[in-house]
């Protein structure tokens, strides 16, 4: 049956809520999920988040990035407003770029148990260098594990043209 029924969305508390509270410290508990009505099919869901901010754990200076999160859902999917609030919660979180990207992927795996997921952070330069950590995961002992290995080895074969972001 096309469309969502109200009982399918009872656990979603953030979408449409006019009293949204923005959390300024790392808060994985804000993530919410809903059932995938098309779990019989492989398909990608991609989020682009051009306003990611975290803090350098040493200097406390802000770091800015565009995040790309792509996943093949199984039974559960992440609700986008909760994802936005979760990513916003890194605003005052002090961690290295590589740690932030792996933490995000781990939290999304815990929430959804996707068949496949990848998270790529494209951080703006600081001190004359940009850092673009990439991580992925494929469900063990499945074609998705093989896909993760292949994409890891080939994810940056055609690097983007850097134009000072």
C-alpha cells in the first residue's frame, strides 16, 4: 500500500515538531529510525550535509566539512530531521576529523543495521591542508562486505578537482 499510515510513524517525535531543541553536545540518542517499506530491494539513500561543524580537540578551533552519507537500508532507515540534529550535536564536540566520521558511521550502524553504509567527510582546509576521511561497512559474510572492500579500494580513483573549496 503506497503512503505511510499514522501507526507507522508513531515513534518519530522530531519531524514536524515546532518545539525542536538543538543539542550542542554529541547526542546519538536524538537519532530516530522508521521501517523500510522496500526492504525486498537494494537501493541507495544519500545524504549531503554541507554544514557539518566540529571542534579540533587540541586547539578548540572549528572545523567545517561537507559530509556525504550513503547507505543501502535493510529493515530500518534513519529519519532525516533526527540525522540533522545528530550531526548538529557535533558543533561543540572535540575530535579529529577521522574520529568524527567513524563515530557517525558506527552510530548509524547501531541505529539501522544497514546492508551497506559509507561516510565521507570533505573538510575545508586549515593550516593549508584539507582532510577527507572516508569509511565504509558492508554486512559481514555477504555481498555487501565484498562491496565495501571494493569501494574502499576504489573510492578515490578519480579525485575531484580541488578549487580551494
